[in-house]
C-alpha cells in the first residue's frame, strides 16, 4: 500500500499525479481519475486511419463468416451462423474490441471482451492480433492472450490455449503463421513462433518453435512429420489424421528385437554345427 504524502497544510495529495485530495479512504491516496485510469489520450493520428481500420473490420467480417461455410459442413445459412456459432460471434466482437484497444480507449475493449466471454465461452484479449479467414470451431474454452499474433487462414478447435509464460509486460504469447490447424485441447505456450502450414494434434503441449510444413503431437509437442502433404491435410481439415509416435516407437523396437532373435538363432546354429 502506498505511503500517504502530506503537504505543508496537512492536505493529502495523490501519490501518482500530485492532485490535492479532500479526503482519503484508509491508506489509499490515489485520486478517482488515476484509480479508474480514465486519464487517456486516444492514439488517433488522422481520420483516414480510423476509416481504414473500420473498412478492415468489415472485410474481415466477410472473410470470417465465409470461413464458417468453408470449414463446417453443418453451416446452412447466414442467420444460423451469426446467431448460433460462438466462434463467429467471439471473433466479430474481438474485431471491434481490438479496434478500440488500438486507439487507446480504456475500459471499453476489456468490457466487450468480457461480454464476449460470457456469451460464447471464448476468452480473447482485445490486444491479440488476428488475421483474416480465422475460424474457431465449437470454441468452448478457447483462450487467446494479449500479445498473441495469429496469421491468416488459422483454425482453432475447442479448448485451445495460446498462453503466456511470463509475468512481465512484454511479448509473452505465441505467434502463429498462416494456414495452421490446432486440434482440440492443444496448448501453445510462451513467445514462440509456429511456422506456416503447421498442424498441431489434439491435447498437444507446444513450448518450442515449430518450423514450416510440420505436424506436431504429444506432450511435450514433438515434430513427427514435415512435408508438403501437410498443406493438403490442413486444407481438407483432416485433423483426425495424425502420426502415432508411440506406435512407431514400438514398431521399431519390435523390428530390433526380431533382428536380434534372428542373429541369436544363427549364432546357436553355428555353435551346434561346430559341436
């Protein structure tokens, strides 16, 4: 708790801005303006930039809604998508809150974000940067942190977390490239970079950089495959087609054991022949 500062006239002053206070509440010596943090300057350089931002929101609105029809065969009509798809609702509300966040408006962006979370079950910080053609399928439990950056044509399934790993105010959330598919329950943690054309399997935990054209599965996430065919799988939303690293390991062990048994059999036969 801050220590009270007194003037010569024994008046209390705000410890942040120096504004005289008529009274204090307990040991709190912060004025109402500083406490509410409503002393702000909007970072609007010119009206043209504002118009461009609004136009971009409208363009992204079209691309986001279109992705619902492209990536969900259950999508029948526009009214259904706008009223019944929490992923679409959350992204559209985020576009608005992110605009207010960029121009420096306090309170409102976080309030919109909180309303969105209550309505959709999807928590997107207004500071997160999201590209076009973004789609969240089902969406319950998705969390996207403040400094996360998401490229174009990215699909997240329910329970995905783009989380931070630091308490410092710096870049602490992941950066996702273009054309990425993240399976249900996957966790991508820290200021790492996920390359283009990457598929991350359900419930994987990724804490290291992932190069382009990769498939990642497991805890911790391991790169199982890389190649151009990853792009085709992502385009077809074949998120159920994933390599099984445990099966591969067991298969390799079986092959080694079989080879060892053959060598031992041959050795036994040689010894029997000598005798």
